[in-house]
């Protein structure tokens, strides 16, 4: 029994020694992990603070793109409206041209009538016979 107790005591001492060594290893591991995390946080903080992202500039660029797109759409719509207006104006201009031609023709005929009356080739007031 004493031998068994001595054996157990020596096993207990070995386990305690191993436990102390494991605690020391754990502390070293935790210290190393803390140092690594500290360096990682410093690195990330440095990256974040030194990033060159200008959010205001990006937002303004986005707005400029929207304005550019809307301007293109407006120009396209203006072109369509202009073509539609030209199509609507074509009959008006044709009528105006015909009216102008008729006025010129009427004026020419009136001048010819006046000349005929003046030089007697047309008798005003006399009914003309058919076929003459």
C-alpha cells in the first residue's frame, strides 16, 4: 500500500508538473495570439484610415451619370417630337404652296382679262356663242 501511495504520489507530481507545463504553454499561446491580433487590428485600422475612397465624389459621379442618361433621353424625345411636328407641318406647307400658286395664277388671269378688255378682244356684256 505504501508503495502504491508512493507510486500515486509520484504520478500526481508528474501530472501536476505536466499541468504546470501545459498552463505555461497556454499562457504563451494566448500571449502570442494577443500579439498577432493586436498587429492585425493595427494593420486593418491603418488600411481603413488610409483608404482613398471618396464617397462624396462617388455619389456626385453617380448623379452625373443619372443626369447624362436623362439628357440623352430628353434629346431623343426632342428629336421624335421635332419629326412629328415636321410631319404635321407638311400638309400645311403644301396647302400654303398651292394657295400661293393659285393666287399667282389668279393674278395672271386677271391681268390677261384686263388686257383683253383694254384692247377689245373681249366684249364685256355680250354673251359668247358656244364653240367660238
